[in-house]
């Protein structure tokens, strides 16, 4: 008998244009004083304006914090919390990519529970309660709107995470119109990020890997693999954008319950040290880690190969299909115009040794990998990717 626990966001609203109805959808939940968390780029573009206007008609006060950076720092999180306390906020909205959503999750937690941040790092240490929380993604990649995880950069390079069902939001609002003008490079990198989530969730050796996550991962790969090239090439294609946003969310649900592994573990030092966007960091390491894993995971990879790339159905033999799947992923990344090597992302060769050491700190991820990775293995993988 398969035993597992599956947690996800309580309510999901998926409808183009729904961000302009945020007040009607969530105003009563969020209360009279809302903290709206986003980044300066989205604010400058005016992408937040319809959502803010809707909230402002539904409640008495909306406080905007628009200083979230990529790989958000502890200082940014603490500043957000201080503002929330000063305003006595009753609910939190995270509007943006994974960074804004991660800050919103922990701000809602600390503002609602007054827990000590240093005591909630890790798995299942956050107890709550949290403030009412709504997340609105503007990229199709992180799946953060349905994951119980928040990643914050502590110090110069170290990333720490909080993983707890307590920080799953009350509502995830998927509005594909918010992603229509996303630049091609960001669409590509975030799309590959979502693909990595689905692949690693499906093949995860975590004890909680479960049939629901596997089902969601396969549907995510079907949506993502079938639409990513069109979304990158035709930024205004609302059907392709909607499929990508839904695929990202499904992959998020999958890995939220069957956690990711070594691709992410090796991507974190790339982003933490060199500030390479998370999706691109994953794309750079994906084919190399999958080839390393193939002796142990070829069966799982061959099972999902046709979901992402239907043309591989005619390849007979699981190992051959697995190899073709990995090659197809590498070809897709190149076709989408993403950098292909670490050197292309301005990472010097002399940094690889420290990166391999830093990657080994990601024990919560490495333990889920289909094949054990030593520091020497990590260095060899970085060298292959360089």
C-alpha cells in the first residue's frame, strides 16, 4: 500500500484577467489592511495597477512594498515584516515571480505568528498561524503559488529555506495576461525551471513520492513541452501562455509533495554566488545531472520522455529513450536561446571547487536524488557544464 501526504493551496483561480478582480475574489479574506509585496520592475511596468485598483476599492488600506530583489535577502524580508507590523496589516498579497512570493509567504508567517525567523528554517519548523495570504504569479516557472517552500539568501551567498504546509497560501490566482509581455529569455528560463520541477518530482527518491505528484508531473510536462517554444516565439499567444502557467502550477504541486533533487542543489550555488537567475541555473545543470542519474533513473526518465516530447514514442528500449530525452532537453534549451555553459554565464573555472563544496550543503535536496552525489561528483558535473 502506498502511504503519503499531499498538501496544496486551498483555492486556485485560473482565468485571464482575474488579477483585475483581486479585490472581489480575496478582499474579504485579506481584511481591512493589506500588505502588497512585489518588485520594482513590475511596479514600474504598471503590471500591478489593475490588481491594486481592485484591492483599493475592496478595503480601506493597501500598503505597497515594491523592493523585492532577485534571490531576496534576509534584510529585505525583515524590512517587509517591519512595515507590516507598523501598519498592523491583516492580510498579505505576493505579486510577481518566486522572489516576491517567497517574501510574502514568510512575511505572512512571521506577522501572523510572531515566530523567530531563526527557528523556522528547515522542514516543518514553522508552526503558524500566518496571516491570510494570496499569491499571484507573473512568470510560468517557480510554481511558488502552490508550494510550501520559501528560499531566502542569508549573508552574501548562503540560501536558507522554510518548508511547511503552514505557508501554503489561501488562494493562488493564475492570470495568464500578466505573462503576455514577458521577455523571451525569461519565458525560456522560467519554463525550463518548471520542466525541471516536473522531472525531479517524478524521479524523486523522497519517501513521499506519490501517485498524485507523478500524475501532475506528467501533465505538466505535456503542457510545458507542448507550448514552451510557442510561448517564447509568440509573446502574445494567450493560449500558450495559459498552458505554461497551468503547467508551472501543476509541476509546483508535484514537487511540493515529492521534492526536487540534485539539479536544484547544484543550481543554488550558481544563483547564490553569481546571481544567475534560478531558471537559467537549473537549465545549465539539467542535462549533466540527468546523464549522471541515468544509470539509476533511466526507467523513470523514459516513462516521462514522451510526455514532454511526443516524437520520442517510436524509440524502443527504455535506456535509448532516456538518452534521447536528455538530448532533447539539451537541444530545447539551445533552441530557446539560453546560454549553454557556465562560462557563458560569466562563471570562472576557478570557482567550480567552491561551488561543489557549497552544493553539498543542500542536503535536503541531495537526499532525494536517484543517485548519490559526492563532492567529487559535483565538481565533475560543474566541470562538464563549464
